[in-house]
């Protein structure tokens, strides 16, 4: 069957959403669920095509909780995807203090939309969900209910049962060792033994496997900032970086949305030059040159506040008040699983911090693993799976005393 033709299951999903959309008495929200590999994004595209062709849907708005998640949607062919924040809120200036703040907007894409599509619905905090509901527009929520809940609130959009659940993995997903491992974790099971299947490696986290975390070619994911700081400092030391200021070639992550600049929280890039002290009116800030992923030209002069970088080396660093026009960046050698949600990477190495998330342990593992598009290393703590296993060989492992790749 052509990938441009809905499967039988996708056709049933389209029909269910069509019936909901046409029913004025139906609930405001329709939740389309599905675990990794079941084609939620493709089904969404089919639904929008159907509603435009058969139901004369003209205006709709597509939003995701983070800029990176919206970018992934656009890469998957869903044009016009934006952050929910930009759809809902607009900057305003306080008449007395001159401070910028965000207020609910009455104009923009939502004003004329007949339908709001909310992707990555499991990440949407309760405040944003309530503001979406206040629009009185029909809302199609796309969400994998087994991913981590939002940082704020319980997840209004995914609190009950889905209206339709996609269950059939696509052919490519069925053949993927990453998806097979994810489905195992969803059933709260680990593999029977340590070892490797294709490009997926499930190994114990110990002194032998720790160098696998510190590979420039992989995106390492952990759970806590304490672990992230420890590994970041260790990796920078192995690379020979003794300055707190970021150096050329280091991976960094954007931590603030600046729509006018095309920068979104979660975007990752590499420094094209060492960070320098900004001058003039930007004294106390740093200037970065960054080649962002998925961008053709490097950004030559990004003015950023240094506190996120400094916090790795100064315990107890409090978050300062940072003006809206100043960007926030941090190292991206390791990122937390929460920061990775909505993103996907060719290669992922997971440092198992699941125990820190207690009742959400399995969700944490599932979310971290499903960030991988192709290659995965899962390093488990306190798991004795046994079985003979070999340390996989990678060309870019950093080892103590090398100061460079071996």
C-alpha cells in the first residue's frame, strides 16, 4: 500500500475525527493517541487533507508545546506548525514599568481558525490547555499517552481515555529495533539480557561503558541536572576545555523562544568560534557564533546571558532576571529527557536516571528511548540482565587523558 494512502486503521481514525468535527454537540476535544511508530503525524496530515476536501475546512492552526516540536512537524510535511505559546499569547509592555509580559491575544491564527490541532499533547501544561479551551474552538489533540506528563500540572488533554488509539506499527517501525525496545518498555519490561541488536545496544552503566556517553556524534540524554552537570564537566575536561566559556565545536542548546529571530527552545547547534565577552551596551553578556541544526548559514553574533553555562561550575547559582531580548543558551552535550521531548535525533545515548522519576520510571525510559531515529545506546543502572555482551566500537569515544577522540 502506498504511504500516501491511509491504512485501514488510519481510515477508521479519519472517519471518527470527521464525525466529531461535523457534530456540533460533540465534546470540544478529540484525542488521537498512539505509541511510537504508529503514524500519528501521517494520520494528522491525512485528516487535514480530508477535512479540507470534504468538509470545506479553510482555516486551521497547528501548534506544539516547543519550538523544536513544531520544527519536527514542519519537517514531516505539516506546514504552518508553530508553538502554542505564539498562537495564544502576544508580548505587551507595561505602561508604568516598561517591562514586557505576555498576554492572551485576540487576533492571529486562532481568531479565524475552525480547528486547532495540538501536537505532542502530553507535554501541554494545564494553564496552556485551559487557554486553548477558552477559545471555544474544536481541538484535535495528538498525543502518546505513555510519554512523560507535562512539567506543570497533570495534563488536562490526556487525563482520560483517548477517543481513538492507533495501535498498528508501520512497516518501517515494525522493523526498527528502537521501536521494538520501546514497546517492551511500554509493557514495563526490560530485555532478557544485555547485548546488541543492529544499532541498538542495551548495556550496564559502569566504568567500561561510560565513555559511550561522551561521544560527540550522539545526543546523550539523562534525567537530572546533577547528572547532566557531572558529565558535561567531565566531557569538557576530556576535550581539553578548562575555561567556563564555551569553545569552538561545542554543542549548545537554545533555551528560549525568540520567534522574530527564528530561535526556539530545544534547537541544538555547534559553536563556530569560542565565546567572547560582549562589549558596549551588552557588557556582562557573551557573544556566540553558532551553526544551528537545519540551518544553512551560521549565526555570527548571538548575544546570550552566561548564567546557564556558569551554573555548571558554580553550585547554587540562582537564575537571574534576563531581559526578553537576550537569548539563553546552555551546553547540549547532555540534555534532560524533558528537554528532549518533541525532538528526535539520529543517535541517542540514554543514561538511565529513571529511578529518580519513581512512578513515572517506565514512562521516562520509553520517552528517552523514542527520541532515537536510528542508533541507540541504553545504559541501565542497577540492572543485572546477564548474558555475554561486547562493548560496541565507535570511532569517537573520548577517553581519559586523550584530550581528543581516539
